[in-house]
């Protein structure tokens, strides 16, 4: 069975897309920890990040870096945290999370809830910053 992320890649499930190329896709997390929380995934379904071959993993991090730079320009924050967390989706992914303080990353922190319209506006802000 295809993961939810593979279904997003296939266009079966909508997302608030930030960017994509032949190998990778980035989109807003639907349960964001902070405003601008973005996921970066390989389009190829691979369960664990460290199962990705070295060359592809390098390209994925470079792709994530360009997204992180755009998020920094669009969303007021001190840093963009990069996290590899989550067991609920068996598809490798990187979280890019704008933070103002380290406690923004605590599991006990409430999720940042916004409407689909607000998420669409945030995605547009970030897309506008891509070089």
C-alpha cells in the first residue's frame, strides 16, 4: 500500500506545495508545529531516511537547504530547525521548522492550527522567496 506521501506525490491527495523537482517534493505540514513548518520528501517511496543512497541524500539536503532559505525570508524566526522524526508515515521525510526558541520543538508544544486558506497563503509567501 502506498504511503500518504506517495499518494501526495501522485496527486491523489492535495497538499500546500512549496517546490518540487524530479526527485523531491516539499509541502507544508498539515499539523504544523509552527507557522511555515514544511516537509521535504523523496518522490520515491523509501521508508527510512538513512536507507537513501548517499548521492541522493546529498541532493535531498541541498534541496531542503533551498527551501529552508525561502522559509527564513518568508517567516519571522531565529532559525530553521531540521528534524528527522515521526514513525507514523513509512516514507522518509525531513521537517523544516521555523523556530524562535528551542522549546518550539518540544513534543508537548501544541500544534499550530490554521485553516487550509491560511496554509495556502503561507505556502505562497514561501514560494515567492524561492530563488
